C-alpha cells in the first residue's frame, strides 16, 4: 500500500508541475458565424461567474485564442485528475491508518 500511496503522491506532484507549464488560458468555444449580408466572422462564447459572454475574434488572433482554449481544457482535465487522485490518496491513507490501529489492539 505504501508504494501505491507514493505513486499517487508523485502523480499529484507531476500534475502540479504540468499546471505551472500552462500558458494563458480562457474558457469557451470558438465558432465561425455567417452574416446575412456576406462575410464570415469568428465568435468566442463562454460563461464566467454565471454570465454568458460573446466576443468577436479577429483572424490575426485566432491561433492564440485556440491555444488559450486548449490550455483551459488541459487545466480543467488536470485539476479534475488532481481532485480524483487526492480523494483516492485520502481514502488509502485512512484505510492504512485503520489497518494500523486494528493491529495495535
């Protein structure tokens, strides 16, 4: 069980290191819209603090916005994995403590 605990603790350290490497980020999704009078434009839509937001995205910053969106998705995935791993680690530590206490009796 000690090896499993050490492995989980190492994974949490790795996740923290990966999080520090993420660059700028923003939530949302990028879509291409068509105007009725012609022409296409890109629109960024997201919800932040319970409010919906929409922004126009110029072609010159499209790549940057896409990278920020990818970084945010990576951030969300890593934090979810961190939480899952931390819960698993906490349960293992409690189980290990229970096992040690029952051996003392």
